[in-house]
C-alpha cells in the first residue's frame, strides 16, 4: 500500500501542531528512548478498529518505530481498517535522534533487532559446536536459523522478533 512519509526533522513541527505521533516499538524499547511527545502503541497490541473509533478515520496520525519497518506494517494495518490520513516517519526514532529531535531517555534496554542478532548468532554457534562435538544431526539447528533469516529477509517479517517481543523483559 502506498504511504505518505515525513522526515524525522519535521517532528518538532508535527508535535507543535498537536497531531498524533505514535511509536509502535515494544514498551521496553520505548522506555529506553523515545521522541518527546510520542505515545507508545506497540505493534502487537495495535487494535486498528478501536484506534479508528477513538481517533476517527481522517485525523492525521504519524507513526514511527526504530528504523521504519514496524511503522510501515502499522500503517498498512491502519489503512486496511479504513484510516485515511497516515504518515510514516522515515528512519524512525534512529533518524529522529540523528536529526537532533528532542527525546526522553529512561531505562536502557536492548532493541528487538539486537536481541534477534544475539539469539540467532548464539543458536548458530551452539548448533555448530553441538554438531561438531556431539552429533552431526545437531547441525540442523544452524541450518534452521539460516533458513529463518533468509525467510525474514525475503518477506520482511521476523518470527524470532515476534517471539522475543512477547518475552517479559520486553513488556
């Protein structure tokens, strides 16, 4: 679906206008650092019908995440629900920080993207070592992780990120 976009450097003007800015990252990511004035509405908790009822279908809503992937998914879901005025902030919070937009910092956490890289790398390393030292069939572990990463890259979805987002430390 085509999406309208805005530059992260436009965020101060957007917030000053009173338009809604939602951050669809996990609560832990949001707590660690977010654009001042943004509201947290995690992608996995986004009820598009309720959102459209609460905010109307034509009020402007600006969406950001860490770098842009999840905000695009949120925009697609809102558009499917009938919302007509959706703008994705290009580059997300990372671009906002780089542009010098005011942020609020709190409890630091590891981003979902980093958690995925840590988990995938650990599984590949441990699976390879287990396959080498214990039994060759354990080499299926790194093969499965590699297939999952390839699938993630092709489809722009990540099952491991979805699972990690549900972990208690990301709530």
